C-alpha cells in the first residue's frame, strides 16, 4: 500500500544532485569577494561539483571563463568546498 506520510527531502542528497548548503556558502563568498565582475553575475546552484553562474552579456562570460580556475581555487581555500568546474551561462532574459 501507499504511505500516507510525505517523504522528507534531504537538501544535500537529492536525485537532482543539487547541494543547497554548498550553493548558499559559495553565493555568500562571491557576494563578499573582491572580484570586479561580482555585480554582473548571479550565482546558481552547485550541481554535482559544478558551480553554475549566470551572466548578462558575453563579455562577462568570457572574463569569467578565463578566470574560472582561479575562482575554483579561491572558493576551495575560503569555503572548503571542492569544485571540478564552473559553468557560465547567459541568463534567459538576455538570450
């Protein structure tokens, strides 16, 4: 038979692979950081060791892609979160 109680979702281990705690920590770090492009980006979720970042134009996208390894190293130093890469996407509004 079916269970009447809803299943509790763990925010760190879900079927989508999104880690909400790490996403919040990285968002806090980036908003307080010294990068010049901070005002032009919106941090997205951490999806299976990949940080998704949304930008408004292709110029910022190229800058962020060139600086992605430095960003990964600084995130690991300051938040103790290991990432494999950064996925930079242009936001849907600007496409």
